[in-house]
């Protein structure tokens, strides 16, 4: 179907509907977001990887670090994971009883997706464990342990899927094995700098009066529910909301709406972050909107990229007009949010 209507990682249900398709076969990179109308079959592809070099780097780092390791990877390397997993077991047994490598691997969630009526996240308790999902991967962590206690070993390139992992698990130590260059990168501080800018955008959004809600997907299950939730939050905060459908957002398109002080991009986790330096107005995520427009909410450092996780959590109350004024860090004083007519 050539170019996708929205993000290339999502199933293009809009394009498929033009030819009355009964299902979609999606090739290449994917976020494995649940579909809303059509079943989808995924072909991840098989990217080249030197498994022996990867195993060597993984084993050495496990020996020197001491933390339990969780291996995450781009789906294009899923074909090599069974071999790497088996080789790590053999290597671990060869070190003797004195040394035991605690290395766990995430599993691919599925290769076939059927339309979902349950829009809530798959994360949560699972029989003495806590289930985590991100970017099409799933794994369980025992209740007695926390994610922050693990070292995340990412196999893949520095792309949107990796950025999703870094921001979501920003409290974990993370290293990345670059399969293309066959080397281990231990400094991944650059993506973490994004958090500082995102916090600035949240503070800037608090001073906005007119907000545009961008429909960044027409296929991910639950997107309509999230759009309604965002509009309700904005209205309760005494601000005005407009819903905009324009396909892939770019600076030229958003420049046609100069009255909007900020935009909220409702899309899948891997396309939600937009570098708004080129845009006339900031573009934030639904999670950031809840921080900006929810009265009394504070950023603890945790970051949520998947909007289905926000739908499954307790709703955030909008600010009450009768409450006291708030302090604006950008304006350097107290301001009152006046309801828009």
C-alpha cells in the first residue's frame, strides 16, 4: 500500500479500507499496537547479527555488572534470540557453581493480532509476578523485585523503539548492543536529555489556553476513547480544545492553526514523541497533557508513552476554577486559568 497514512510502525487500516481488505499483512518494523477493525499478520524480517559477538558482549557485561539482566531487542532481531538464549545458558553453566548469570529474555507478544475490544494495557499482576509490555515484547518480573533493580540490555539500533524503552524505564541502567557495528554502547545519556525538554514543554503547556488534539492514528485500538478523555480534561481545566485530523503532522500543517498554543499528539508509543523545535507551538503526549492540565499532579520521574496505560489508570481530575491560582515557572508569577467562552 506504499506510504502509510500515519506512522509506518502501525497497521495501515485506513489504506486497507480503501481496497475493502479483510486482513493486513504488515512487513518490517512495527510497534505491535492492537488494531481496531482488521486482523493483522506481522512479518518482522531478519536483520543480520553476529550472534557469537553479541553473546560474548552480553556474558562479559553480566559478569562485571552484577545486576540481573533483562534482554530487550528490536523485533527485527527476534529470529536470533532463541540461539542467543540457548548459548547464554551453556555459557552460564561453564562458569561453574560459583558464578551464576541471571539473564532473562523478553518474549515476542504475538505475530497475529485480532481487533481488540479491550483497550486496557496488558501490564499488571500475573500470578505472583508483574507483567510488563513494551514495543511488542512481554516479560514477567517477580513481585519481590523491581524493574529498577535490573540492567536492560538492548539489542538493536538507536531508533524510536529504543527511545520508548529509555524513557519508559528511565530509572534503570541501560546498555545497547549495536548489531550493525558489533559493539556495546554503555553511554545512553543522550536520550535521557529528552526528559529535561519534555518537562519544559509540560510547564509551557500549563500556560496554554487553546489546545489542538491531533489524531495521530486511526487504527490503534482505543484512540477515540483517549481523544474524548483528553477533551474532557482540557474542558475541566477551563481551556478550549479543537480536534484536528491531518495525517502525519509536520510544521507546515500545524502552522495553519496559529491560534493553538499547544498540540496533543494521540498516537502509538513510537510516534508520540515529536521534536517540536521546528513547530510554532509545542507538541506534547497525552501523559504530558495529564501532568499539565490535571490540578495537583506532579512529575515523579516516571514516564508513560503508551496511552492505553493511561486509560487503565485512575482518571486525572481537571483543575477546578474555584481553586487558588497556580505558579507559572515561565511567567515567573501566579496566574489564574480563566474558562474560555
